[in-house]
C-alpha cells in the first residue's frame, strides 16, 4: 500500500505496531516485521548509550534515567533547547519508555509535573514500570494520540518531543493541540527529522522508511507554515549535522542530503 493510499488511522496503526514490537524487545529491532532491513529512529549497530551521545546527551543524563527507559529512540536532545525550570509543567509527545520525560522530571523538581503521552500501550506499560521502580512521583504517562492530547487547555509550560511528530499523518493537528494545551507564553522544544527536498516515491511508499522516521518527515517550509497557521511565533528550525546518525540507522547514503535532524522551537504568544 502506498503512502498516498493509507488512511490516517492505518498509518497510526502501522506506527503503533512497530513501536509495540520495539517495547516488547526492549530495543530497536530491524524492520523485518515490515519486510525490510532498515531500522530507523534507532540503531542496532551501536549501544543505546553511544547513540545517546551522538544525539547530544551527556553521560550524566544517560546515567540518570531508569534502566530500560533508553531504547535508543530519538534524533536529538530536546532537553538542550527546552530550558526547563523548576515548578513547570511539561508534556512529552510520544514519550515511549520515558527517557526524555524522566530527564524533564529531574529539572521540574517536586513542585513541577511531567506528562508523557503515547499511543502504544506496550510503551506506556514499560514507562510506568520504570517510573515505579525508580520512585518518580512527579511524572505520569497517559494513553493518547498526539493529535488528540489528553491534557486540559492552557495548563502546560513546555512541549517536548523527540523524533515523533514526523510519524504523525496529521501534523497540523499535532501543532493545534500543542497550542491549545500551552499557557500563553508557553513554548515548543522539539527534536525531529526534517526534509530539505521532496523524497523519492519509493521512499515515501516504504513502510519501514515511514516507521523509521524518514518518509513522514516534513520540510522546513511546511513546518514553519503549520506552526504559523496555528498561531505560534518566534519559530526557529535549526538543522543539525545528521550524517553520523543516518549511518547508524542504516539509511542509504543518498538520503544524507535529503533528510536531517533539526531542533524546532516556537512560542505561544503571551
């Protein structure tokens, strides 16, 4: 089935199945379940800690999260741009096993709160187990889709996410929801994959490329337009050198000039 023929629900189910498998295996698995060898969003060629260093996490951060929270997922470190402060409320879109949510929980402290939202029950189970085993009381994990957040209006200071929005088949809805739940002056701090050119049809139609964080990526111009249309200001999209990351994913070298990791920042006007 080509990308243009998939419904939004079919795409979400495809992604959910992929990451359920990842959670159950406690690691990133090749896309053999979809009939391909491309891993994406993660790597089986290096350790999760080495991949974390490639993404921009330091050794203290890597050691601070519960064992099993780092599944080698992601394409950057949203903590580096979020400027999270004590007492704030943070929502992590597509929180997985809880890696970034737990790092944010350390920053907001006892007076703050972190809400991880994920649509994959297997990931939620893993994240909640990690929270209990490590005694995190200021973080909770909710089942939900990032296009329909289970979060009240204007209650959030910071939205973070790590290589998840590209997986959404309805990206404008993701940004509308982010705007809705943010307080005036609240901010978006996201790491995600972005394209510089239109991807070839064979890549766009490849299931493994989609669930592996490549085929669903939007362009810089598209992301800027979506954010601005919702009402965000101070929009910044900062590319990163992603060649090493793409190599660890096993991506074709031809894609190195077409897709890259970027930091995406925006503010809801005060």
